[in-house]
C-alpha cells in the first residue's frame, strides 16, 4: 500500500511540475502574444492608434472629438462617422479594446479595406478555420494567441463591409 501511495504521489508531482513547465514555456506565447509577435503591434495599429495600448486621450489627440460618444456598461464607444471609424475604450483599464473600419479610405497593415474581396483577404492573411456564414454574408476571423482578433464582415457578394480589431 505504501508503495502504491508513493507511486501515485510521485506521478502527481511529476504532472504538477510538467504542467508548470508547460505553462511557463507555452504561456508566454498564449497569454502575452503582444510580447512575442513583434509584427502584432503593426497589425493591430490603425492610423497610428494601437489596440491594447492607446487611450481615450490618444484618440482625441489623433482624430479630435468624436462625432458621437456612447456610454456602455463596460466601455465607452467613440464614433467618427466622417472618417468611417469606431473605437471602444474599456472603462476599467482605460485602454482601447476595439477598432472598427467602415470606410474604404482606411486599410489593415496588409492592405485589406472595405470593398476588398474574400480572395484578397486569403491572399493577405491565408486560410482560417474561423468562418461563419450569416444571413447577410459571412464573417472571417483571424486570432493571435488568446488576446487579439481581426474580423472581416463580408456581404453576400463576398466583399468586405467592415473590419474589426479587438482585444479580448
């Protein structure tokens, strides 16, 4: 019986050490993708405003006062209708957690903008398993780690209508 307990406790300790080692090794990539992928900052920056680091003051400094500001439970939404942009700032952290492009005047770091085709998205970003069919078209999502996502909302003609970047 003692031998069985020793074996089980040794196995449990081994699993615990292995789990901690895996978390340390893989957790850097999964929990802090912005620290690992230096291209991510460029990818998550629209017109000089970076997702996850920009604040409300940065938005005002870059774009001026928003045409519309909506107070929601967890965030404040800043709508720049003239520029075709929308930003959401987290009330708790004060950081930018959502950016939306609704105008052909603006593009992602890889050149995709409203009006681009599904084939252009695939050429720029590659295939993804996150494609959702909707009554009005489809949504194509790319994820970086557990924290950042980029979504393209396409109409039935498979052209981009809006682009959303967000920090979960």
